[in-house]
């Protein structure tokens, strides 16, 4: 935990993985691993681990925290998507669609970002995702 609080996410990840090798159903450790992955930008891995974790019976006391972390993953996806949007009025999106600035007044642009809360994943024990 000290490594995580000190901001050494690589060391914290290594320590958490060691804990999960010994106790693969340790919900707290798996939740912390998902948090570390989110903070390191491994959003797909974090989301998959959280979804698998939520399916475990032993995770029921932690469902609120798991759902909250899934929301944070979705927010991180949105931030990544907004950072990759063009900033110049002359630029266009990679797909050739107009940028947000080129939308008619009063209209919102529709993005291709998916809602992480609705993305389907394979079921399986959390230890396999770790």
C-alpha cells in the first residue's frame, strides 16, 4: 500500500499481483489492481477485471466500490477521447467527420466513445484477468 500511496504504481502493481497469486479471490487486492491499471491507462484491462470481479459472490460487499471504479474507467475513456479531438478549426476527425466546432449552432456532436458500463465481456474469474 505504501508504494501505491507514494505514487510508485509499477511497484504497487507488482506487489498486488503477488498478493493475488496467493489469494486470487482477494477482492480488495483485485480492486486496487484495477485502480492501478486505470491510473496507468490500461482501461480495457481494468474494466475487464472489474466486471469479472463483480461476478464473484465474495465481491458483493464491494459492489458499490467496483461500480464506482467502473465509472472512473468510463470517465478516463472520455478524457482520452477528448484529448485526441482536433483543436484547430481546419482539422477534422480521423474518420473524416467534421470537428465539434463545425457542428451547427444548437447541435451536439455525437462521439463514438462507448459507455463502459454497457460493454460486454467474457465471464471468468478475476484471477485470470490479473
